């Protein structure tokens, strides 16, 4: 349990005091510099079955790596439905959150009786709170067409709805383990976070009744994609794309919204500001009321002013940067992913469970990486880990696919000299270069 971390650290400290007399508490060579082995830890951006491929012929370096990710126990039936749109799917990260973002958008539009972004935005939080509970697009759309206030619950949104700020009040995190080059589902553990009391109690505008097939002169609802088809976060694209495709398929099978099939306009964020800005401009020109994305928090932060200026909604299934909770958005930014203030606690707990005493936290230099890095450090310090036992490092992520790979040789040498027994790597596909650098510079990785 998360609440037991302080007592665990106290026990570890007690073990340390008798380390010279006995090896019962662990490896009595833990402080011998170059002989020190490190455990690797990751986060939602790299704890994927597709991640080892980023290391190519050295994929075995991830064996034993642990990490956390926002994830609920996904029903087999949902996974099967996802594979119906992508039979090659091997990961499910943010698939449920993407599915729910699209479904909530369609429900909010139907309740508003409009494809106007401002009207849709006023319904989004209410879709998830204080109405008639429903759990699938067909049932929820039928209620919405009848003018019934609803409370949507589904694969990623199970315990509570959105807060006033438009993000989940509660979350579920999974602890994942690489066995060899694949994540061992049998070792996955889940822990809840957040508080149901944080869910919004505000009353949304009264729903507009509109029978199926009665479009009342409305144009179709257009939803645009801003997902990472390319770039550093492309390893997470397949499950997100599958979630969006499945949602559109099931919404339209249930009669669509506003009397029309919902239209999906695909779009790439490129894990690149330039690519994302161009895609946003195209989605606006193509009439999208809501843009689903971006994949990375830093990209969303940079393109949000463009989206807001155009009077559209940005709805991300994967942004976790805690500071986005209070971003200036004129009520037009939402997310189904929980903020990293919750994930930081789960990550600290995983690291401390292994008895780590000197911890290096390596993060990509952007709002996601540095934000989560700061949160994990704070959570570790709360448990009694001294500041001088934590080392923070960052790296500049490549600007685009043509940029040279991350060079972390200097950072790897610093970690070796520091004598870390745990290295947390916060990044996307490019973070594989950090692992390569650790191995190349004599840091012994524990498998």
C-alpha cells in the first residue's frame, strides 16, 4: 500500500546500520562503486512491449526493468474489440483513455444538440457526473437523444467522473515488469489513486432532446486526431489509434450523433511542435470541433493557444503533466489521463519497495519529463530519502526524426560516479539511448 512507504524506509535504514555485520538485509557490496548494480525503472512513455525494439540488437538490456503507467484492468472483451480494428495490437497503453475521450465528445455534442465547441465544452464534465449511469455508446446515446442527463462510466473511467478542471478525479495505475523483452502480465499489479470527492458537482446546461435521425439542420460532428503517428512517442500510437477507431465504429453503429455519423479526421502530432501546429491548423480548416490529442503534454501545452484562439476543444487521452490542471484554456482543454501528481506517488512506492537507497532520476527536458521528475523526487523525500541520495539529470529530446540521437554519455558517467542503485528513466522511445549510454559507460544493469 502507498501509505506504508515511510515504515518501509525506516526498516531499510535500520538494515543499513547493521550492514557491515550481516548480509541479511541485502547485498553487502552495495557501496563498492564500480561493482554497484542498478535497477532500471520506467514510466508510461517507455513501459511498452514495443520499447525494447528501440534498443535493436541490445533489447535484452530492458530485462528486469520495472515501471508504472496509468492503466485500469482492461476487460478481455475490450481488448478483443480493439483487436477487431487492429489485429496486430500488442500494447494497450492509453487505448481506453482515447476510446473514452472520443465517446465523451460524441455524448457531449448530442446532449448539447450542437457541434459548436463552446456548447460541447459546457457538457463534457457533466457527461461523467450525476446523471443516469450508462456504460456503452449505444445506451448512453439513446439516453442523450431523449434529453436525459447521463453519467458515463467505461473502461478508463470507472470510480468517479471529471473534476471541475476537466480531468479524472480518480485513477488506476499498473506496476509493469519486463521479463526478457516483453512485459509479464502475470506480474502486473494495480493500485488506485485520487479521491471520488474531487468529482465535479456542478450542473451542466439542460440536455436538448433530439430523436435519432432528426438532424434538425445540424452538420455532422467532426473530431480531429492529433496523435503521435511519428516521432519519439510513436511507440504509443497503435493502441491510441485503435481506441479512437473503435470508438468511432461503435458510436456510428449506435446511430452517430446529431442525426449523422461522426466524422473522424486523422492527424499526426509528430511528437514535434512544428508538425503538431500544422496539424492543428488543418483540423481547424477542416471543421473539427474537437481535437483528440496531443500525445505528449509538452506538445499540448504549446499548441493549446492555437486551439483556444480558433475556439476549438483540445481533449487529450495521454497528457499527464500536473501543471496542465491550471493551464489557461478558457474552458476548452480536457483530458482522460490522470495528472502525474498521482503517478509520482506510485512510482516512488515501486522504487522504494526494492530497497533502493541512491536514486538517479533521468528525464527528457520538457514539461512532462521535468514535471514528473520533480513529483517523484518530492514523494521520495517525503519518505525520508535524503536530498543528497537523489540525483536529477535531464536530456534534450531530438527536435525531429532527422536530429541526431540523444547523447547521454556524460550523464551515464555521472550516475556511475554517484553510485546509484536505481535509475528512473522518464521519456519516450528516445530514452532507449539513455539505457545504451549506461551500459556503454560501465554502469552494471541488474537483470
